[in-house]
């Protein structure tokens, strides 16, 4: 098991939205879905757009650059599981959202 680092404060991640954080040199998108927090790689596999700035609909984020979709829970395109981004384990400690960027799936 790797080490967890603070990615955000819970109150800084609005419900149904994401934020971008750099953790140990990796760009990570942190999402709040109905009070549960998830972290995925921030870089869209299409053209490198910032997934953490995309619109969230259910469990899917749409890249703001070209409209590519990624399922936040699975870390892949909803219709093509070969199109992936890393997913990271998340822990909540107090008001902090902690992410382990070394244990990517």
C-alpha cells in the first residue's frame, strides 16, 4: 500500500463536480459524487484536456475540450473500456481528501 497525500479539502470539491490537484507531480482530478470522493488521472486520453474541469453527469465526466467521456468510477470510456485513465484510492481524514497516487489502477 502506498502513501496518501492531501489532494483537496472536502468543502473545496462541490457535489457533482471536480477539482484539479497536483499530487506528487501527478495531475489528478478529484470528484464529489453524492458525498463520495473519487480520484482519476486529470489528462483526457484524447488530446490531453483537463478532466477535472469537465461537466459531470451521474458518474461520467465530459472533457471540456472535445467532449470525450470518462466514467469516474471505472476510469474508462463508457462505451470503450480500452480508453482508460488511472484511478486512485481515496481516503477521507477529517476535512481532507487524501489520494494515493502510487496505487493507480
